[in-house]
C-alpha cells in the first residue's frame, strides 16, 4: 500500500507525497529516493552559479632593472622573473659580447679558418658568362657592297651570287619565270670584272654548240662561248639548262669539275682561274614539274657539280621595273637597292660561322646517312663537304650550304633533316 508521505533523500525530511512537495516524476512507493522540490531548486541554482576561478600558483613576480656582472666583465641590466636566473646570467657573456662571438664564429665557417686548418673550397657555383653579342662586320660588308652596281636596279640575291662566284662555285639559279635569273648572271659578271658568255639550251642543241668543231672547209677550229670562257676566263651562262638535251649537258662534267677539257677537233684546253659557270632553270633539274612538263632531268653527276640558289620574286625590283616601263624616272630609287643589300649583308655578317673541317665532315656524314635512307633520288657526295666548306668561308651558314646541295627537296623536308643532324641557323 502506498505511503502517504515521502522522505527527501537530500534533507531527509518527510513530506506528504503530493505535487506541492515533490515533482510528479519523483513519486515512488517507498518514498525514500527522491529529493523534494526545495532541495532540487537549491541544487539547480548551485549548478548554474559561476564557479570561482582557481589561480594556478605562479613564480615570483617579474623583476625589472636587475644589473648583473656577466662573465665577460661587463655589467648589463636584465628583466628577470626568477632570482635563480641571476646566477646563470653571471656565467654567460653579456648580449653584445655574445653577438660579437656569434658573428666571429660565422666568419670562421665561411673561410676565416685558423692557420692549422685548410680552408674548404668555395662551393658557390660560378655564373656562366653570357656569350658576347656579335656585331656587324662593317669591313666585310663594305668589301662586298663595292661590287654592287650603283647605277642599275638588281635582284636582292645579287650579293649572294657574287660571293659564290668569287668562291669559284658553279651556281644553279632556280626560280619562277621573269625573276631576272639571266640578268643576275650578267650583273655578277660585270661586278667581278669578267666577260659574260651566254648560251641558251634546247633539246636540239648539238655538242658542237658547246665544245666547238673543226671546220670541214677551212680546217680551222670554230670556237664557242664555253670554249672562250673556259680558256680566257669569264662567266658562262647555261640559260634554261633543264630545257636542254640531258645527254649533252652530262658532257659538261669535265668542264665543270676538271682542270682541263677537250674542245674543237681535239684541242686540250687548260681551265682559266677566272672561269665561272651559272645555270638557270625553272625546276630543280630532276625531271618534269607542275607547269613545266616538257623539262628534262639533268644527270645527277652534273647536278651535283652545282650549288642551288633559289631566286624568288623581288617585290622592290618588280615595282621599280614596272615604274620604268611606264616611263617613270627610277633614279631616285637606286640608293634603296644599295641600302637593302647593305642591311642584308650586315645580318649575314652576324650569322657567319667559324667551323673546322672536322665539324663539317661530321655533319655531312650524318646528313648522308639520313638522305640515303629517306630520299633515293638525292645524293650526298664528297662535293657536299667541299662546296659546304667553300660556302661557309664565303659567309654562308652551314644550313644554307646543305640546303644548296639538296635540290628537289621541299622546305619542310630540308628543315627535318637539319633538325635531325643538329644544324640550326
């Protein structure tokens, strides 16, 4: 039977088991285990009340302005928190002396070692000096500009043709129609002070047109432009060589590469030191091309005797010629041709390379290996080494020299070869 009273477990007082003294949830049959409302309120208020902060025990109060005589003999004022620090500070140098000792120690580590120790080598990397920028060789530029005509218009590659002919190299001028290829040969001859001997090529041209013959009536030799140029010196032009008889042009090999040639009725002629040869063509001489389906291929042995120079359309020359054909006075334009040539030669003087024969031969060897595997119609003969050396000496880069010995290859094919053998510029 439920008790009519209940004892508070906190104050141990007995109260009626009603809502006035106990919360409803606190009622129990035995009346012993719950707190009365008064005790519960006191407990809750005590729990909510802020707890007093208990300060942790601290050391002694901070001591400001304590003067200590340090181990170095100097007096120094410190701010300390414990009296025990005074004894420790007496065994140490003062802060200024400590800083001086640390600085001296650092200097010793960097190389100020005692006499009985060998200083460690300086491991600081030496900066690589930048290569000195090349300057325009004004003397070299002037030595070429003096050959250029001051009273006539000329194609912008005329200085290059003069350099090549002056080096004794046979030149193959390749380019579109009307780009002044034949005029270039004539102007180059005039610039070098040599006579000009032109010869047009066609498929019906006979051997006697090139090498002469003995007259059946008089018995005397009938001379040809090639014969005169070969014996007395001069620039011999084979105009439209890719339009000639392939079998006949192959007969030129002896005249182009050897020091003698047979002319007329069997006369052996020694080659003059000033004999030069220029061939002009619209193609590379390797057979018909688009737009030139009637052109014949030139024997590779003949083709290898030339260095190829591309002859593009010169916009300045085209504009000046157009003005001249309209009856205009182009005299005021002539200095522009010299100025442009001077600028181009200045750039060339900066790009000039100094190479040894070993370096050229090594690059030619790599080039020969690649060409033999990729392009069967192209040959890298020993003349590539010799002609490249002559071109480099004349002021051309090795890339230009190799390009001149790879007729028929496209620009991207030549670039790929140059990249693979490590030739820049």
